[in-house]
C-alpha cells in the first residue's frame, strides 16, 4: 500500500466524520498513542544492536582492554576466561537483532501506522469489531512486520524486548497480543492495554530514550505489571466502518 494515498485517505476519513465510528475494527490502519508518555507506537528498518551501544558492546570493549593489560603485566590471565564466558552469555542473550520498535512524539510520521488483523493463522474480516479480550496482530504498514515480543532483554530499561518480526505480514504465534479493555468492544475514545498472548507482558513505555541513530525516540518494551505506562489509545488513521455483526448484536439487545 502506497504511503501517500494512505495518508490522504486517512486525512479524508478524519475530516469527514471518522470520529463518529464508535468501535475499532479489523482492517483499520491506525496510530497508537501511549497516553502516559504522549508517544506513538513506531517502527522502522533499524535493528536492535545498531540503535545504541548496548551492554554487550561495552563488555566487549572492556574485555579487549583487559586483554591488552594482561599482555603488558601478565597478572590478569586467570580472570580473563571467567570474564569471557560472562561476556559471551551477555552477547548471545542481549539482543535479538530484529527490527526495533520505539515511541515517537511526531504526529505526522508515516512509520507509525499499524494495520489491525486477526491473530496468527486466522482471518479477521474487514469491519469486524474488536472485542475486549480478543487476540490480534498489529502489522507495521511500511515494513510489513508484526509487533512481536519474546524472552530477550530490552536494551535500555532491561524489561522484555518488543520488536517487529516477519515478512509481508506473516510471522509466528509470538506476534499475538490480547486487547484488554472495559466493556464488550475496543472503542475509539477509550484507553486499552495490549497483553502479549504468550509471555503475558504488557506493551509499555517508561521514558528511556535512545541516542544515535534514532535520537529522542523512546524505548517500547514489555512489563509484567499493569501501570499507567501500559495504556494506549487509537489516534489518526483509516477506521473501517463496523460490519453488520455489530448492528445485529445491537438490534438483538434491544429486543
């Protein structure tokens, strides 16, 4: 999907009354705002390990310095093997190397659009209202990768890493997130949480900020405990009209 037509269409919907659509639906393309830190969920073709000098890189520099010192004075040799084993474990487990996910303050960045889809190996028909407690996928529009999490450590806060994974919208079961909200459906004006369906962490921002090459962007990660850092709200985008299913349920409730 071309970015320019998407932006134009998104602006058109916002102008002509998308706010009258009460629920969020499958097939909608939206930006998601973390309401505590006022940043939008964002991704780009920058991989973890290239966004910051991670602890693993710092350990590598220290290890080389110790090697140099040992060559000169010859007293550190017994400790080098122990340190090297620690460094190897840290390096292998620190970063996944997958596409990074961040939070940005910019309202206009096209890299903050996500398509709402059904969970892995299912199809959610366009216009189907998203129920509270329903698992979904969020697919990054510009790169085709899904919002993802796994047991890797996030580079800044030490929480659970959140990345973007897959190709052309297809990844694996670790792309599934459960929508937590009050009431029967995810409503556009309401705050929601996203709980990772496999590891139970909540999609969060706590304010840690990256340096180069993505200076000023905030770390997005998974946290075990609910807090104000976990709340998100649907903002700009293309909101598909609710399907006949919602109308039928409303009619049934009136009878």
